[in-house]
C-alpha cells in the first residue's frame, strides 16, 4: 500500500483542528469561576441586647413555673 505524505499530513491537520474545536467548545460551556463572597456583616456585641434577652428568658421561666402574680 502506497501512502502519500501529503494526504497523511492533510488528514492529521484536519483531525487536530477538529480536536481543538471540540476542546474550545467544552471550555466555552464550562461554568465561570465563582467569585469569593466577602464575609457577611455581623451585629456588634451589645450588653443592652444581652440584658433584654436574659430578662425575657427569666420572665418566660417565671410564667412556666406560675410564679408571676
């Protein structure tokens, strides 16, 4: 079988081009990288808020024990 080098080179170039197109399509369909979200802001510590929560919890406890008159 006689193989001509020009035909082999043309087939190799066509296959290489086809594989590059497929790789480009896969890269285009990939989801974009997600940006890193900054940390969410938190409320600063407040002694007044803590005191209010403690008093609410104490009143609930007193109501449950039926000590409030």
